[in-house]
C-alpha cells in the first residue's frame, strides 16, 4: 500500500525513530534514500514495522534480507551511503552492488542487492509526470541524478551500471519539512516514454559540501499504474498488480470556476477490509484554477487508513472534504491533478457523487 498501511504504524514510528536515532553512525553527516518511488530499504522498513517498533517482515524478499543482515540496516533505511563517494559511479560501486552502494558504508546493505522478483513494487505509467520524494533525514546541498534501466534489461540478473540510462538531474530541490522523520526533498520529473514491464529506478545523491554520496534502488513496473505499491504488508505479495475498476463518477454539477472531479476504485484483494481510491481533479474552465476542494459522503461506514497523498483531509467521514496540497492547487485550463488514499471498509459501489469547488 502507499506509505503507511494503517494509523497504528504512525504510533510505531515514534518508537522506531527513537531506536533509529540511537543507531546513526557518527561518520555519516547526512542521510536519505528515495521514498517515492520507494527504495528497497524504505519499503522493507515500512513492510516490517510493527506497533511496538519491532521489524518483522511480511514481504519474503525483505524477510530474506533481514535474515541475512539483521534489522539494523532497516532501522537505518536512509543510510545507504559512502562517505568517500565523491560523485563516482562505475568503477567505484561494483556491478551487482549498486543497491547497497558497494560494501564500504557504515551498515551492511548487501542483502538488498539480491536478484529477486518479489521486492516491493511501485506501479507507474511510462511518460507520466510524477513527484519524486527523497528523504532529507539530514539536509545538505547537492544534486540528484536519476536513472532507469534500459529497454531489454534482464531483471533476473545482477544490476550493472551498463544497464542504466540517465533521464535527468536536479540540484537543491525544495524540501517538505525540516530534517528528520519522514520529511523529504521533492521535485517533478517526467518518466521516460516507451517503458513497459519491470524496471529499476536508481537515484544517486551527490552532496556538494562533502564527499558523501547516497544510493537508492526502487523496483517499479510500467503497467499504467499511478503510484500504487504492492508487496508491502500482510498478504501484499501474492498479487503484484492491483485490480483497477476503471469506471468513474463525474461531478454532477461543477461549481466554483469549472472544477470537476472523478473517482476511481483500486481493489486490494489481498488486504481484507480495505481499498484504495484515486480522485482526478480537472479544471474545466477557461482560466487558471487557484485551489480546489472535493467533497463526498460515505454511506457504508468507510474511513481513512492514514492520510491522503497529494491532498489534505479537512473533513472526516461520513462527510469527507479534501483540499489541494500546497504544490498542486493551481491548475491551468483543462489540466488535471490527482490525489489518492487508503481506506477501510468496502469500496462504495456505485462510487460516491463528488462535488468540486474552487477554492
């Protein structure tokens, strides 16, 4: 599932952060891996984190990594680093060790190089624009270079530098929140077109104020997805592709400057008592929309499991209100944005009637 699977894990986070803080190595001055699309260490940390702060993995690939290296690497999921990286890539980090940043870091992440088909997986659409989120556990100036595996890459072999092609970079992107916790750098990037099936997105963070570098392996599949994550949590590994119900319910009467919203249900057959939903907001007017609010009413006792992504929940069920996030409230004429969420209960059928207004 996307980010935390349940509100209970938010409480577990406080315990885990205390444990993590005690494990930060003195030689590591910054920390960070990719949170979306989620890196192996980040999603395995989410997969195994329990209410009491313990890590007991559900995902078999994550469980095998813990069996090999213990839980200490996952309590330090943000520390896949080399203090002597200095921007180096091929010839410095050996082929087959890209996901661990080689073997010279403060923790043993070698288990996360394993060639397996059951790592947690983020579902994406080739050519789409996504917002990358990269942990800013410690904040420093620098550049992020992002790669994707080439067409024809064999996911059944060790990841090599020659498998990768760069599709962009960004320097000193904005941050959401300060260092520590689950705050992050963020930037928008258009994914390469012509990608299908399994791939790896690899992000190399090169600090400008020291030789320290960070390395992130994110397993993705280009299958028309919108950021759904599978392989995390109980029962999360047996159905790698979410079942999508493509029917949508448009706003009956757009109000407030031509704002309209549509609903899409994403079934989660291996997560009983839960579902995912995605809402697309469209500016149907001729001028720029400055802020939006979507409302609907549940009739079956449904609730939220965690907070929405790309939207701010301001009205609780049964009368739900979601407003734009700080970065996606301005929509040009005929443009769209989406927000989504994990929910408890049975997915409403038919979908709820949505109203959209601006602001």
